[in-house]
C-alpha cells in the first residue's frame, strides 16, 4: 500500500511540474508576440 502511494505521488508531482513548465513556456511565447507587435507599432509610427 505504501509503495502504491509513493508511485501515485510521484506521478502527480510529475504532472504538476510538467504543467508549470508548459504554462511558463506559453507565457514566454505570449510575451514574445507582444514585443513583436510593439516593435511593428513603433516602426509604423516612425
């Protein structure tokens, strides 16, 4: 029973860490897209 709880806990921890990594990557992609839009707007204004 204890070994099964350990395995389940390990799987849950893995999913949590994978989710955090995915959200972090998505945030960076959104930030990069925003910077590209700002650069285009600045170029159009000049």
